[in-house]
C-alpha cells in the first residue's frame, strides 16, 4: 500500500515534470537528432555523419592527452630523428629536466597547427559537407579544410594548417596534407619537424561513435623514417565547443630568454 | 579537520594539471600546499582562469595569492559554471606553489564553502567512454 502510494506520487511528479519539460526548450542533448546511419562505400557526396563534437581519448600506449601536465613533459622521443633534429629535441628535454619553463609557439598564442591540433585535449568539431570536411579545434577556434575529391590549390606556401586533399577508400577518409610551416611542433612535448613534413591521415569509425585517427608523418629533412601515431576520438552528443581566445587574458608571457612567466598581479604597476 | 578530509579526498581526483598552452615548470609539482582564505577576484577568462585569494597568516598579515587554473572551456566540463567561484567566499585551495616563493600557484583543487571540491580543469575526464 505504502509502495503503491509512493508509485502514484512519483508518477504524478514525473507527469508534472514531463508536461513542464514539454513547455520549455528541450535540453541540447535531446534537441539534437540522432546521428544518421550512412553505409559505405563513401564518396564526396555520400559520406558518414561525423558532424559534431569529438573528445580526444587515450589510445593504446599513445596518450593523446600527454599534454595534461603542461608543455614538455614527455621524455623519450618516439620519432627516429636526423641528428640535427634529435639534438634540438634533446636540448629542449634537457631544459625540461632542469625545470626550466620552456615555451613553444603555442605558448605565445600562435595556432597549434597540424598535426598538433589533432592531439591537444581540446575537443574537435567536425563538419561534413559535400566535397569538404572541416575541422574546428576548440583551442583557439582554429579550423582546417579538407578538400574531398577536389584539386589542391596550385600554390601551397607554408601555413599552420597546411593544405589538405581527401578521398574515400571504402569506409576510410584518407587525407594528404602538405604546405606546413617548419616552426610548429608535433605535440605539446615540443617534438620538432621541418617544413618538409607531409601527413597521410586516415579516419575511420571503428565502432559506433569511435573514430580512429591514424597519421603517418614523413619528413625527410627531420626524420630518418616515417612515424605513425594512432589515436581515438569519441563522439560527444551533448558537447559544444566554446570560445577560446588565447590573447584574452594571457598572464603567461614569454621573456627574452624564451622562458614562460606567471604574472601574479592584475595590474603590473601595483 | 578540514585539511585531513581534503587529503583523504585527493586520491579520488585525477592527478592532472591544466591542459597545456604553456609549461608549468615555474610551479613546483613536487609540493602540494593548501591555503585557506577569501576570494578577492575571479578572472573567468581564457587561456586560463585566475583566482585571487586573501590569506591571513598567523601574524595577522594578509597576503594575496594568485592561483592559475585551467581554461574555462575545460572547467565547465568538470562541473564549474562561470558563477561557481564568488568573490567574498571562503575557500580552501590546494595548489603547486611557485618555485620563486611568491604567493602564487597552479590549481590542483578547490573546496567551496558548501564542501564541494572541484578540480583544476585538466583532462577530458567527463568524456563519454
């Protein structure tokens, strides 16, 4: 009897809740239609519904969130470098071991660029449109376009995102990226590369809501052999990416020696 | 008492600092320090939030601490809103202090007046598996 009354009371509360909810704007998660199921093989005009926000997660022995403890925390290089670049990375790691707050281009609020933007913890919004896949990283709101079955631009001067051309192989989006700057890093550890870096990226939904991101990096100036990193992204139905303006209130400037500072006072004149 | 509870709760938190846009080597990651005081200012801004806390020492002198947290973008995914931290409220902040000895640190966790403890904004820990 007691349980029966409770059930009636709960049902009534639930009903009130439902009626109330129906009058309000539905929560974001409920307002979004489920992802459309599209069967491979895919093409520039018949493509999977990967649009939305993806979180980067750990994958195997390659943590994509290796930057959680700050820039320059991973010690060994996973890349077989040419001597000059091996020495450059070793010099950086020596500073890290000495506890020096090193700075990367990203520290000065420059874009992460490719491929670093694939590895920062900040989520990625993907937009799938005919002939184009657009990725917007929450970090800095920086975007890149992948032209699907369309020609590369004739001129590909060095840029942060580079120039990307994609095509579908069955269920996999294969992307060639060229025209990258030589002064960005591969990830938050400061792994260097040259302006000869090219990428072959492979994107595949290995199970529902899990995207495998495999990137083979070739850089004959800096690497002795190609390096491949495989990570995973998870679809987040109820996430949006938010504004991130690095210069809004950056209290970690870089000094003349290339070291990162922390400004304690809001008014430096105080 | 409050301090011991906080110590017990700490292992439950993920040991992550703010996601990198810069090195955190100006802070001493080997030292965990807890300060208690009153929030004087909250800068809910990118690339990192800053919380200023007035801490009264045993000698009665007040020192203003500046605590650097994660990005608002990460913090909202860990349960914060832009209004969670309020000037005038008394909080306990666990941090890695500056190596320089100046009153500043890198946020590890913060305990609010209602006992809620929130993290630093590091890690995509609320991602759906």
